[in-house]
C-alpha cells in the first residue's frame, strides 16, 4: 500500500472510531436528555488535553442484515484535570446500549490506566464514566465466551494505589456496577439513571420479577439504603464538576500528599459564630455542618453519603490550604448517636483518608452508640469494632475536638485518648462520661433516691455532682486532655496541631496499612 492510500485508510478508520453509533442514535440519546460519552469527557477535562487510545478498535456486529463494523463501546484515554494526568474510560450508549464486547484475555489493546500498567505501580487517578449494560450476553454465552470474560479482577486483588472515581450517568448494569462497588468515590445523576447487577428486563425473564429501574437501583435506593454512592447531582454537568472537585482534594497516588490549594482565609481566623451555633444545653440540637463551615478554608467542604447514617458527617475540606478528612457528630439525627450505618460510613472514610495521606479531624458531640433491638439485629457490636479496627490501623495524623457531649464507648471510635489521637482537646462546655448525668442518677443511685425523704431533691443533687465530675476540668488537670480551647479558636488550634505534626514527621504520608481493606464489610 502506498503512503497516500495508507494515510487515507487510517483517517477513514479513525473517523469510524469517533462516529460512535452514528447521527441517528446520537440524536436519540440527546432527546432523552443525555450527553454522549465524548461530550462528557470534553466537559470533564482541561480543554485540549484528550489523548485517546484504542481509537481504531472495531467490533463485528452480525445481524440478519449482514456484518457491520462498529467502534468499540468503551472509549479510553488520558487527559489532564486541574493540570494533572488522569486515565478515563467511558461507556458509549449509542453503540449497542453501551454493552462491552468482552474480548478474550490477550486480545485487543485498548488501554486506560487500569490496563496500561499493573495496579500495584499505578500512578494516575482512574475515572469511569458509567452508562452501559455490562457484557453483551451474546458474547458470553457458552463455555468459551464466559471463561474468556476479562473484567479486570486484578483491580480487586491489588492495593489501592491511585484515586478511583466512578460515575453513574445512565442505566448501569454489570461492569459499571462492579466498578462503582470498588471505586473510592461514586457520583450518580438523579434522573434517568439506575445501578444494579442485572437489568429489570433480565429479572423479568429470569425470575418473573417486575420492577422499574428506579425501584431496583435508583438514586434514592443508593442514597438511603445501600450507601454504594457517595454524592448525587441533578445534572450531568454537576456530576462532572463534583468529580473534578473530589480530585482536587486528592493526591495523584498514595505516594504523594494531596495538593496545596491557595486561599486568602487566614489560618488564625476566629469565629464568633460558633458560640451561637452550638447551644450550651446538652439536649438542644444544632447543625454540625455550620460548625464545619466555620472552621475550614472559605467555608467549603465536600460531603460523602449525606442521606445515609445521618447522625454522622463525613467530608473532605481544607485547613490552611491542606486537605483534611472530617468525621463529625450530627445531633440533628438521633441526637448524634452512632448506629450501624454511621459505623460503616466512618470506616469507609478512615480507609479513604489513610490510603491517600489525608489527616483526620474528629468533631465530637455524641450521647453514645445507638442501642436497641433494631441496632442489635444490624450487628452493631461488630460494626463498632470494625470501625475501631480501621482507626487502630490508620497512621495519618488524627486530631480530636470534643465539642459538647462525649458519652460511653462512642468517644473511643471518635478517636478518644485510647485510639491514638495526636492531639485531643475539648471546649469548656464539654461533658465527658459513661452516660448522661440524668440517666446515670436513675441507674447508679436508684436505691438511694428511692430511700431519700425527698427523692426528687436527692436526684437533682446527684445529677449536679455528676455534671461536675463530667466537666472537662479533671481530665485536663490530669493530662488526659491536651487542652481546653475557646470555641472561637478551634480553626487555629487544629491548624497549629497540623503544623506541629508536619514539623515533627516531615510529611503526612501514612504507613498504608488500610490499602487492602475490603470494599464491603
């Protein structure tokens, strides 16, 4: 073949590669309110940085009309986000509903970061834009087709090395669901999407179960019940923005610290609002989100799983330009008592932060663990201990601030003195004890109260005694609290602690003992 003919044929094949399913299917996709895979990539990345791999891959689709060559339904390549290299793969629903042809092992060279280098030495974040139906059933029927299935199980068997993000931007079954299940961060568009192992059509045929995509795996299912998704958006543009936002908090891989982001917010800024936000009466609820907003840079943070385990807030933020992970009680729900869902949520956040060298800040205001029949039947003892195991194995800096209540074993898994905080301090209104003074009076001194001439007066006297014992003065005097701080200086105190730790250690790199932590527990 001469030069001219060869280059002409190469250009023709490349044009086939970028044509997706053709104008008619692209228009149909747009009419349903979706962006195409290529439009999503362009909106996600820094302009002009897309480098595609495997563009010339084609698939032979056989039908009654004959054999037709189609581009691959998985677009892969590299780009930059915020000036840093990332690997991206995106399902193209305009080609056979985004199903994957599932080539046998060793066939095809369409490379993203997950196949370009072994996971154990991966250096760049991996982003999957999910909008596909998984493997093509026609291709995996029979012994050869099934055994040749090449879903990258190595990703599941290797330590977490670089941040892995998955998005759910359409109806996703099979492979996109598997990816979301093991990703570090998952974002789901609320409308016109679902995520499940098999589609409603398969369930109806195989099990005679009739269910809508939303009932099977819509956003509310994952927000409130499964917690398999971390963030939710109304539009695809918002989804892609959150992906960029998440990556801005993260290092490119576990051997680096997260990037430092400039701010004009002074590290020693005082917050007069904190004493108004937090009531000094233990039985009055308040929104801990407002406390977080007051102490972090520019009032900005990225919350994880906001509709699940709502008595606990987990988020990423910055303090003095550096990324921190925050685990905070939220008294707006169950007075801040941690149940099974909160345990799972906290454990996952500890694993994420420890893997990617992000210091942890605990903001404590909890009456203890959620107890009762419902909690016990959800294995609350095991969930608590798993949380403690993750905390014990973590090796990033940990700073604990007791805001108000710290009762029972809950102070331990909120990184109390027995769980190795680098610094632990309390506000002057803090109450630290096994249980509330009111409950303790009724349990511990029941007989004395009953025998007293004036039982109610005796009860109130004992409550006052226990309130004084639970105040932070004794703990500070005996050195089990590092300090008592003015609430208005909370931001400065945490930043000063981080500065001292950084000076002593030289960096915030962890020992990465949680990199092999299972994705489900």
